[in-house]
C-alpha cells in the first residue's frame, strides 16, 4: 500500500514518470488515483513536465484525467508555454483543444507566442495566432514575439506577425526594437520587411540605433538599406 502521492524533493511519482516519458508507469499511477495536479518538488505539474518533454501520449493520458491545463510553475510557465518553446506542435494542438490560455504569462520567458517565435516554430506560431494570441504581449526580459523572431532571423514568422499588425516599434526587453535586433544580427530580409512597415529607423536603444549596430558588425548591405530609408 505505497502512498501513490508521496512527495520527494522532485515531486510525486506521477510527476517523475511524466517528466521521464514513462507512459506505462503513468498509466499504473493514474489507475491508482495519483493526484494529476500535484505540483511538489519541481513546482511543475505532471502535465507541464510531459509537455516540456514532448511526451504526447502522456499528455493525452493526463488530459483525459482532467489535468489542469493552465497550471503555472514558479519559473516555467504553463504546459502550453513549455510545448510551444519545445516545438511540440501536436501537444500544442491537444492543449488548445482543451482551452489552454493562449496568453498565459507565467514563467520568465514570455507567452507561448513569444517562446515559439523566439525558437522559430512557425507551425506553432500559426496555431497560436489562429487562437487570437496577443501579438504584442511583452515578456519580462525578452520583448515581443516580433522582436524575438527578428533577432532569430525567422523571416516567415516575422511576416505572420506583421500580418497580424504586430507593433513594429515595440521596445520591450533588453535588446532593442525589432529593427535594431535584426540589424545587429545581419538579417537583411527582415530589415526590408520592417522598413516596408514604416518602422522608426532612428529609434535608440541601450545598444544604439539600428544603423550603429549594423555598422559595428560591418553589415554593409543593411547599412545602405537603413541610410536609404533615412537613418542618420
């Protein structure tokens, strides 16, 4: 008669099995009425653990047991945020079908849209936008989805976000506007897209203007583009 819900420093057996991807053990524990929403140890529920690890079968089992789809850990965010960051598109679909909060902001790294955009997961970005994700949500340190995608060089995601009227001049985060970040990283195609949207070409961030950042790294084509569009 082992206590199925006993907690260690790492949480319950269900949390551990879900994190490890041990689907058979998860089934056994659920059959013994393991607490599907326990958050001890890591402060991530079994659903958050399984979603972060890409364990789709376990996610299905937990959702069938009415796991709290919007549970938040201390620093990790919801299951949807975790799956979006990891690029687990099928899990994202499962969670959205269970009405996961598309704009949840728990954790340090922003909403599901910000995290998917930062990692270049285009399919997930589309799913989230279809669910009316807030395109201009700002994270604690990362800036908007547009800033993240621009920094990462994810041109198709930038297009998707601009089509949803993303704020081209948003300044959240530590590293400047979308134009400053794209210019600093040498992403010429994205610089062109942003210039076509009447971006503030002379906006100043903590690291200087887009022109200063492109010049510092010798991106001659971007320097020319910026100057041709009024950069001083």
